[in-house]
C-alpha cells in the first residue's frame, strides 16, 4: 500500500470519526429537516397484514412498461429499526418479466434508521462480487444525473426439483435528504454533522434502493433496464431542484 493510499484512508477515517463525534455531542433540541422525497398518506402493512403506518413515500404505481404491487414491511425491520422510521416498498414487473423491487427507508429523529446497504445483502445470504459508482442520466429533471452505487452479488438458490443454480443480483442505491443527494455513506454523515453544527437541523435522510435478479452473463442487460426504470421513476417522487448539493466528483447540471 503506497503513501497516497494510506493518507487517503486516514483522511476518510478522520472524516467519518469527526462526523460521528459531532452527531453524538449535539443537543437533542435539534430541529428535524424536511424530507427530500414526496410524501403521501397511505396505509403501510406488515407481513401479518397489520397497518404499521399511514404515512409513506409517494412511489409511482406504474413506470414505463412496469406495473407494480405494494410489498409489506418485514417483522425484522419493524422490530429492529426505530419506531419513527418511514417505509415504502413496491415490486415492479416489466412486460418482459423482469422484476425490480424499489425500497425506501427514511429516518425520523433517530438517525439509526439508515445503515450501510451492504449489510442488507450479506444478511440475506448474498456474496458481494463488485461495487461501482455510477451516474444515471435524468432527462427532463432539474438535475442532469443521479449519483448511485451499483453492487453485483451472487447467491446459490435451490430450485423446486432439488437442484441449485447460481443467481446474480444487481443492487443500486443512493441517499437523499432535502437539497442533498449522494451515494457515499461518509459524505452523508459529513453533511448531517455539518447541518447540526451550522443550523441545528438534523437532516432527514432516506436510503433508496432498487434490487433486481438475473442469471450470470445477463448483468449488463439487466442494469440497462434498471437505469431506464430509475431515470423514469426518480423525478416522480424526489424533490430535486437546482440547489441540490452533490458530493465531490458527483456531477450536477
């Protein structure tokens, strides 16, 4: 490991530690910021059919050639995440049979609603193969592109006949708050600490993820469909404008 790499790691760790320290030392009288997503009143259900919330994110029912159904929130999530967490989850099925799950988790006054997305995948038995930052063009939006992180993962799945097959997953995510968007966890933490220190506002961050599966060798084709889906759906439920801030090296118009 060369000197430049070591210095970069030290700076990154210092940034995260400083952010975390600031978050833990700010007074609890802080003001909660506005969400960066459009909200709506609608019932959100748990796995057993109980209504767990009547407040959610206004995800579209249809996108391009995709129809959708609402999905429940798992008992594990409800038992683990803070009570003021806001959820939204829909399963979209395209005309070609491709299924994409759009999932949103938004924090309230307790910032522990948001965690590293990689934990979700590994906790469900997926083995991460690669991670890559990308920009998804948003035609007609107030912004030129959306910064995302694309994860490719792998899992062995058991078929009905008792045989196993290898399945690949594409997991694309980003974080958004009022006037801010990034695909980097460290940048999100820094902005949150900055907001608390300068204005006393706790930014209300949301974690947005799109999940799709395919067979090995179909990753690029699946990702192209996912990018089309994201580009078409994001402007319908995000509140981006020309003042939205991006992290370093994350492009804006």
